[in-house]
């Protein structure tokens, strides 16, 4: 994850040299959240722990960046499966 993050950061920053620091940090944070969710099989509590965040702070950031978890209904019940394409885009 660190190598892919470093690669993402180099490519993203080189393409967006006029982007403000705050925007760069937000883009990096969104990428980290999405990576953690994928690695945690879309389980929010596990992804929050991986990032060292409380569940409350993690949920705040999901809402802030418009990241929604798509829910699937299976025979065993409702399960989180991937990011929804209906993201709001942020506050």
C-alpha cells in the first residue's frame, strides 16, 4: 500500500502543481480511505482501525468526502460490498 500511495502522490502532484496544499491532503486522505476499505473487505470498523481512526471520525470522513458503501443483500443477510457510485462528492 505504501508504494502505491507514493506512486499515486508523485503522479497526482506532478499533474496538479497549482493545487492548494489543503486539496492535496484531501485527495491523499480520500485515496487512503478507499485503499483501507478495499484491504478491509469494505468493513468500516476494520478500515478505521487500519488508519488509526475512531469509527466516529472515520464515518465523519466518509460523509465529508461523499464515500458511500454499497450494501448487498445475500441469503445470509446484508453485507457491505464496495463503494457506491452514488457518492455525493463532499460537504
